[in-house]
C-alpha cells in the first residue's frame, strides 16, 4: 500500500515546489512587474464575465499593472463575436486603456475576424507577438 502512494506523493512534492518557487519574490530585472498579458481562450461565458474580463479590466483601472493586454485566442473569439454583453465590456476596457488583440488564425477559423475588428480589437497573427511577450518577461495569465 505504501509503495502505491509513493508516485502520488512525489508528484505532490514536485508541484508544491514549483508553486512555491513561482510565488517567491523575484529580484530578476528581466521580469517586468508592470506588464500583464491575459490570454483569454475559454469559450465559457461565465469564465469571461466572472473571472477573465473582470480581473483584466481591474488590473488596468486599479493600476495594478501599467500595461495590460488582453489576447483573444481560440473559442473566446467566437464567443465575443456573438455575445453583446461581452462586446460592451470589451469596448469599455478599450476606452479605459486595456489593449485588446486577437489571434487572426483563430478568428479566421471561426469566420469572425471582421466582427472583432469592428469592436476595435487588433486582429493579427499572434504566434510571434506572444513569443516576444513571453521572452520579454511579461506576467501572463491564461483563462
């Protein structure tokens, strides 16, 4: 019985070590505490309304971060194209200084690129820009 628990305990310890390391204060100057990129990939309206857009918008309004970027990726592009409440939230976020970009490959696959552009979303291929964001040490959240 004890032998069967060993792999499970090793996983728990490894995850715990990663979490602790990730939450520790950093002195690394290459990581900017002032830049946040939020990748919104979920097609779930509750995730959008209750978590993703609420936090992203407040991160800018409350000045938790200087530069806040919302990246619409995958199923969220389709959801945004049909949900008028979310569209209104995106327009308000844009007015308040949140930059909003969408992956063109994703939005093209759903046939919604033009609709997103009409909302003021910067639609472009995001592979390279996201890679740059990661290499530049932005804080990144994914919903």
